[in-house]
């Protein structure tokens, strides 16, 4: 069964929400339970594991946070948006 979003596009499953966030926004927190994932339209972000920065990325059109959602395990890293 499909639902339609506010623009009339078909979506399967849960709610879809579009939001813009600023620099230093904590998108995901390591160890937290997942109930959603994100699609990054474009931007920069940093990835932290056990408090240490392990990656710095710039991307567009990619999913973030899907691993915990699909496996049911806690978030494996913290992701902070950098712009």
C-alpha cells in the first residue's frame, strides 16, 4: 500500500519530511535507537565513532542512517552536519 506525500508523490511506509539544517546540527547519535533514516540532498558532514572523528564527507543524493534502521541495531556513529 502506498501513501502520498504533500506534493502528491507516492511513498511506501512512513512519513517523509523535508527540512534544512544548519552547520553543527547533530543528525545521528551513536548508540541511539533508529526509527528513521535521512536522504542528504547535498552538504558536508563529519562522522564520529567513540568520540573521535573518523570521516569528513561532502555528498549529495545519498542515504544516511539506514544501517541501524535496517538491522534494528543501535546507531553505529554520530553524524554532524557541517554545511
